[in-house]
C-alpha cells in the first residue's frame, strides 16, 4: 500500500497536461466557479471516471464488510453501498451519495499515471448527525493495470444538513483544492482512502419508457408505408371485383335502355344502381 499512502502518488514527475476552467482561481473565485458548475455543468461526470468499482480496501479498517461497491455514474453523482460489520440505528448497510462541486482537474504523466482532483460533497445513511461532508477528493492510478485509488480530504462536516442540497450545505467551504494529491497530503493531512479493483465500465440501462417511445416512432415511421400497402391492396381488390362484374355481364347479357339515338346498353352489374330504370318508359329487353 505504499502508493496508497498518497505520498508517492504525485511525488515524482511533474504533470505533462492539465485542464480545468478554475485551475488558477483564488479560493474566493473558486466558490463562484462552483456555483457556475452547479448551474451549468453539473450533471456531467468526466468520462474517464465513469465506472462501477469493487472496493477492495479502505482506511476505515474494521467498519465495513469487504468488498463493497462504489459507482461513479455519468450524471455527476457517485454512490456507494457498504455492508456494515456492526449495524447502526437498525441499518446494516451504509448507503452514500456524493457530487462534484467544482470542475475536475485532470493530470496525466509520461509514466502512465494519472489523477483527477475536485471539490466534492457527500452524505450517507445511517448517520445520526445527518451531516454533509465537504471534501477535496482525488482519484488516480499509478499506471496501466494498477488499482484505482480515491483519497478524500475532509474540509468541513456540516451537521443537520440533510434537508439541504449538498451544494448549498457546502457553499461556505468551497475552495480551490491543492493541485494534486501529494500536495493535498502535505497541506491538509491524512485522507480517507479507498482502493478500487477491479473497475468496469457502466452498463447503460434504458428507462422503462424507452421501448414505448421506440414503438411509437416505429409506427409513425412505418405508417406511410403501411398506408400505401393498404391502398394498393384495396385498389387491387376493387379491380378484381370490377373484373368479376364485367365477366358476369358478358355471360348474362345487357339491358337495352331507351330508343333511337339516345339508346344505351346497361350491364346487369349496374341495374340496381340505376334507380331511374323504373321510370324509363322505353322498351327494356335483354339481349
């Protein structure tokens, strides 16, 4: 666990790249950046952090049944479900929820190591104090194939704040976190640590209504085709019936209406349709 002590995480090699909208802001401006983040950018998790992880070790030794699950979703929140070795307030599983309050700062190095830092808030149950925790948090790996590690530095604990949005509970404490985990360890002190192995990509599950929407869109898209096919079949049916009527006329003969220049042949298939036949005083004969 040498690397997990956090002192070796970023002690060697300077960052080769970093990016953050608030990377150079002073603490006061960092709070304003957090407000903008909450209003405009929150809801997005950096793609490289999205994962469902198995927590193989934690610095809270003797508290949890190992391993337990931590999930960093795509919508700007992270969660964990940790079975307790000793139930608390009748609950045997700690369920936590957290969110990013400042834009994550990403650092990569030539040796393949990386880390991402941000100011975060989280809370969990059971918690008799109903607190919100405000933290500087870092995640990273020492290199490809290495375990992923989270280091959580507690800045403030706000009791009786469960009824408040997390960003509101932590608003007075939001600050620009140290540039990297090693610096945070020197400035702030000892963190809470979780080691994740393995981590796997999140499975994207469609909401229950997605199938219904797809079916409706399919029906709408196919309706012109279905309607055209129905029209073609109906027209073919009418053509067959007309052909049958003409064949019947040829076999049954025609009705002679009128006399002289206005005389006309009327096929039997039209007899019932022509109500005026009964009013024609002309000679009607079957030919």
